[in-house]
C-alpha cells in the first residue's frame, strides 16, 4: 500500500482506537471514512497507509464532527478566509 503524509488534523478514530481519515467524494459531495494504519507521527503531520489514492480529497478540519454520508463543502486551500 502507498503511504501518504497528511496534516495531523486529518487523523481521527472510529471510537474504538482504530485510525481513520475522511475523504470527500461523490455527487453530492459527502464524507466517507477510510481506515488507515499510522506509520509515523511527525510534529504536525502523520504518515499513513490504507485504501487512499493520490487524487482523494482528504478532509483536514472538523473530522471529529463527521458522520458517514454527511454532506460537505470543499474549501480550496488558496481561497481567502471568510470573515
């Protein structure tokens, strides 16, 4: 399996100590949990492996609030912050 470096804020768990990240996919765009194995913890990031792909849109904020199938609104990193 490939490994990916993700922001530490992307890492969550399923309530049973199993690590997971959330991706945004589908139409309408919804949250989908993906189980991962943490390979390494870094200062502000994690190295994980699992059923992820380079083009997946990983959710990096509010992961503790997500539920499977919850509709999400992607925000581009380059977008200015709304005040």
